[in-house]
C-alpha cells in the first residue's frame, strides 16, 4: 500500500526515493507537497491526498460451489447449506482428508487449465464492463493443474501455470485497453487486491478498477495442505472447540469499483462503499500466525484509522475463520483486543464453500456487502460448540444486526493480515 508515515501514505513508485513531506501553510489541502530526490535530481510535486469516501462498489459477481451467482450463494448460505463433499477430481487415498468444496462440472478446456472454465463462468456472470478500467487480479496458484498434467506427460498449455496468465486472459476476454496486474499474497491476496484498487481510486490515480480473484482445488494444492497437517478429515468447523483443520474450496469473484463521479455519470448506484483498509505482517512464522493476533490487530487498526471510525461503530465482522487451531484462536484474540468485550456478530463462510485461498477475500467482501444491505450475518456452518472467546459472537444461525459498517478480514502464510471496512450502500 506504499510507504506509511505520520502524515499518510505515499504510493509505491516513490517508496525507495528520498522523500520530504511539506505540511506548512500551503493552500492545497487535498494534496501532499513532495520533495523527491533521486540520483542527484530534486523535484517538488503535488500528490493527491487519498480520500476513502470516494470508493464505491457498483457491481459484484461470484462463482462458488454454492452457486453461479451472488444471490444464489447468499440464499444457500443463509439456509445453512454446505458444498463440501467427497473429492472425485483426483485420488485422495494417500492424503489426510478426502473432502473439499468444488465447483460442479469444472473441467479443462483442451490443453487449457480448468481455471479458464471458471473464468468463463465468472465473465458470463459479470457481463460487459467498460474498456477504460484498470484490472487487478488475485490468485495464489493460477492454472497449477496444468503443471500436474505436464508432469504426467499430458499435453497442456504451460503458460496457464504463470500468475500473469490471469490478468492477460481477462484483459483479452473483457476487451480492456491496458494490461492489468496480479497480486499474490497467500490467502489475503484478493483482500489486498481490493485494497489496492480502492487506494488507486481514492488517490485519484484511477476512476474505475475491476478486481477479479480466482483459485482452484487441485491435487498440487491439496497435497501441500495435507503435508502441512492443515486439512480437516471432516468438513471444517470454524470457531468450534472441536475443529480439526481447514477444508479447501475454489471459486471466483469480480468487484467493479468506481469513483462517485464516474459512477453517477454511468448511473451506477453504490451497492456498498470501501472506506478503510489496512495490511500488516506479523513476521512470526512461515505458515503460522502470531498467537496474540498482533498483525491482524494492526491491520484492523489501520483500516479503522483510515475510515475515521471508532471500533464501537463496526456492526459485524466477516472473519477469515478457517477452522484451524491457530488461525481461529489468533482471530478471536485480535478481535477482543480491538473491540473489547462487545458481543459483535462474527461469521465465517468457510464451512459452506471451503477456503477459496486467493479468492476468499473477494468473495467475502461481496458477501459483506449483502450482509450490510440486509442487516443480517449469515450462519457459520459447522459451528456448534464455541471456542473460548467465541461465545455470544459466532452463531450457527443467521443473526440480525443494525449498523452501517462491516469489517472483513483475511490472513495468510508468511504472516500477512489484511482488513477492509465496508459502508452500507444503496439496496438493489
């Protein structure tokens, strides 16, 4: 998100330069004055001060194992349904689990990865988009199933293995005028992608950003999580004291973000607004989070500060909630440190659609928008016996709440933590 100093955030292109921020009595309140020195050359320039109020979510699309639309996903989620089933896509006899949440009938397209089938379904659900928007994608492994095929002597397009193939494919398919970028930050990938898109609009760099996130359940990924001992032999049970690990899932989401000016010009009302974001790394372990939740707490605090909100103004939390021992305990610790003893509604969707990895944050922001719009937190499927600290917060049934602000959080390997604060928009 750039270099953060006492006066705000400087965008990435300048983070390795010698910067001085002038904050004297200069009549340009919406801007920073920067003095930049690089290779002996100095230059003073104006950089627009980020304004989070300028980021609207105007369109949403999801494809998950619980349905090919956000509405279907929401309805089945509220009904307490789960898409976690025995895996039939590959042999699982040698692994520590045999269940996952897979999109029905997903298949390779000739030499192309299964990810193209998933992207085709997302594009169909998304519909046409303006060509003059910037694309940010998020994935952890792209078309990694093609690596498996190549290793087994099956003809496959190796280019699908590259992370860059996702923005390249989407730019071409959607007819966008400029190349996009991909963000890969473990299971916080799409949360950070949404934050990056919001920052670009808030700073005035762009007036429209499309964020697309996608990941697959493949044997490559399944075997990796199995070797770590992270997979639950039964469908995952987020925040339940009997939880045994996570369940993998797959899916995709698209979020079209716009400045209010452009959205009004195109007659697009806000489904929701992004008003705060934060990211922090606890630098504790390659795969495990800091037990005290310090990284997540810092990410949430940064998001609250940017949104100019107090913790008491958050009405509900869409948590990462993977069902692993360390993650759920860490999240609860962070929530209690930030929100105190408040019994704020907390929910996880992993018991319904599994852990969709790089797509998780995008799907969950979309669901957060729905939750705010309808003022209801969906049930945490698989939750029956609360872990210490989850009492009165996590529910196995839908929970009504009242308020305008929702927090969505995700964490990942390498100590990454990210938080997004959503504001209620206009019901559609």
